[in-house]
C-alpha cells in the first residue's frame, strides 16, 4: 500500500485482538456478495463473530443467499468505517444442529432474539484475509494492517 504512505515495517500495525474485538462488538455488519452475472450486492445483516468465524442469518430465498449459493466468496465489514475491519472469506450454509449452542446463546443475547437453530438461512463465513485500520488523518498509514488466515 505504498501509494497510501503505509510503511513496509509492521511497527504500529494493529494486533488481531484489536480487529477481533470490533468484530465481536459490532451490532450491524455489511455483507457483500456477487451475483452470477458479476453484479455486486451489499446488505446489512445481524451476526456474531465467534471462534474465528462469522455466523449470520437471512431468508433462504434472499438475494444474498442465492448469490452465495452460486459463489460463496464474500466480504463482511463492521458498521464503523472509522475503525474499519474488513473480512474476505467463504460462506457455507449451515442447518439445524450444525449451529452450536454457543452461536445460539451469543446471537440471542446480542439481539434479544429467539434464534431457531433448526431453521434454514444460516451461513458461517470462514475468513481468508482481513484488513483493519483507524481512519484518522495521522493514524491511517501507521495502522493499516493485513491479516492472513490458514486455509
């Protein structure tokens, strides 16, 4: 990212714990998908970051669900652009008992919602790469950070 004045040195970059805390704390997220014709789609979703993955729900017939059925690659971002966390990953549908009790408990507490783990329309996103930065004139170039995950 030399065009943005980001130094090659890791000094000042953000630890993964900083990014992960924002993924846990966010209330709303943006999910970006691509349809079979290549057109992008962004949707606001509820979700939870737990144990290194992101779980969200939507109607099984929603555009985002249809897009993910054709191409599971997606991007999840937190609601705050001034402390941005951007996760590129692969979404896989999960059904019924594949959703652990921990996800259900966290989701229900976070949104005061009675999540039905037996319903359709749940996806788990496994990250491949993530980016984070603090958007402030004198901090962006020092904090821009890339994280890579094991396949």
